[in-house]
C-alpha cells in the first residue's frame, strides 16, 4: 500500500507545544476510570488556546499527569484521550501499537472457514480501540478511514504509515463526518471520499460477510458504505426465516433481506426511501443467486417513505411472518430523546399492525442517547397497549468487531420477539 505523498505535504505537523489542562473533580474521576472524553465544560484551567490536533496534557488537582489526548476547539468534546494514567510519546510507533492490538482482536474474523468467509468488518472502533474519533473499516482489499474530528489531521500520515505496515491493502479511502465537511478551512485540501492510496474506484466494491456477497460504496455510501455493525443480527434473522414472508423496513441495500432469503424466506420486501439503495438491494440479491434459497425467494423493493407504506399495508390487510425495523439514528442530542422514543413507539405500532399472529418482530436502535432499557420498555409497553404482548426471544448488542469500553459507546440494541 503506497501512500500518495502529495496529500500529506500540505497537512500541518503536530504542534511542538502541548496544551496543559486542569479539570473539575468529576472529570478527574471519570478520566481515572478511563473515560475517553474531556468536555469543554469540565476544563477549569488551560495554559493556552489550542489548534485542532494539539496534544492536550490533563493534570489532576495535585498537578500530576492524568491523561493526554487530541485537542479539538471545534467540539464540546474538547479532548479525546489517547493515553490514561501514564504519559507516553504520541508518535507513529504509538499509533502502530494501538492498531496492532485492534487488528489482533479481529484476527478470528479474518480466518473463518470458506463457507463463512468474512472480509468486511470494522478494523478500528474509535474510542473503544483507544483511537477516539477514528474509524477504520475493511471491505475486502479496501480500507476506509473515517474521521470524526479535525484533531486527527496532523497525525493522518502517521496512522496511514503504521496501517500500511500492519494491514496492507490495495486501496485506502478517507471519509469525513458532516461536521468536518462543513469546516473546509481545517481540512488542508482533504475532502470526503478522497483516495489516499491505490486505484480510483470504478463502481462499488464487492466483499463477503458470512459467505454472502455484498456491495459497498465507500466513497459515497452512508457511514463507510455498509452497516457492518448488524452482521450478527442479520445472521440471527437467517435462522428464523425458513418458509416465512419478510418485510425489511429501512432496508438500505438489503443486508437483512439477503440473509432472510438464504435462510429460506419465500417472499422478501425491501422498503427504503432511497431509490439508489433499493437498486443496490436488488443487485445484492443477484450477487447471491448461486445459493438455491436466494434464487428461489421472491424479492421486491419499494422506494418510498416507510411510515406511509406501512400504514397503507395495514389498511389493506397485508401481513408478514417476520418484520425487521432498523431505522436511522433518531436522537443525536439530548433534546431529541423524547421525539426518538415517540418514533420508536410509532414504528412498533406500525410493525405489529402488519405482523401475523405468532409472527416475529425484529426492532433495532442505533441511537446511543436512547438507552437500552428505555428502548426495550417502549416496545413492550406499546405492544401490551395494542393487545399484542411480545414474548422475548433475544436482546442483542454489538458484534465483537464493535467492542464497547465506555457507557456512551453502547449505541446498538436489537429486540427479537414473538407476538403471543
């Protein structure tokens, strides 16, 4: 993997001077426990103004070292902590050690038997792998780095250099979150979807997940091109689909739909507002026609508003044996929690309205602001009020390549339940 040197010549080097910070007692306690964030509101003293990517050294009330991290004046998360308790030199070797640990954790995925071959998974899960604000996803021979803070830009060359040594790939792509895209003055010519190394993409990438073939668009697609975090839930749906009719709501590119078809579903509907996503869902089904069950399944896509279509289906008496509801994030901040819970309640109602007696509801949430108990209780309460109580089959959370090491990192929850 040869990194394009011209891309890095214009990037700023890490600052020679650190920012010294002291914080509130509550923040001290959190940092001692290993929390990866220091909020702006927790800072009581700061030695100087910092630029994105300056190293911030946090001291306790006795002026002893507490943590060191990346400073970001553009975010309420003012410091993303790299190292706790013991000081360290943050350089290419340090990044290599962190990357090596993350890659080792995913080694079982890279060595699955051929029938379960998986070469699409998360290689680095940000804060939970000690690299806060940085994600790396693998799609076959392509790696995608996604940044959630401009504080990583001065260290991008070091990360890419270490990555090239530890996990060589044909292609390396950079994605930037929306907040970064809105701050071009901090990007030094970088842009969302830029190729850091390797040949330019000509169409989507094909990769494998549990032996199934999927396509991803790592340049323009949502997240890094595919929702890798639902891999285990998709596999669970496959085991429940034999002989069933399936409605996959917010289907995106049809991941759940393809698994359901391989599991023996007779009819599958992929419903998503995005017409391009629906077209990709059709192609993903075609990529797997070598499985007799996929070839035998009747697959239909509907590109329309999920709420409107489900209401129409209920009005017309259309029902399914298994309904999957995997919506986008509804609550990005605290003020949106009530509206998110209301949306989950409405989706539960609509899902149950098109679910056969004895049918299975699979409902997920990726909103970290809505905690798991609130989410699960909302579904159950709604079902009871409708006179269709649910018998839980399973509650699931993150797959192993999306480890969780701090409370705010736990975002994904999914309920598998049967209408009693």
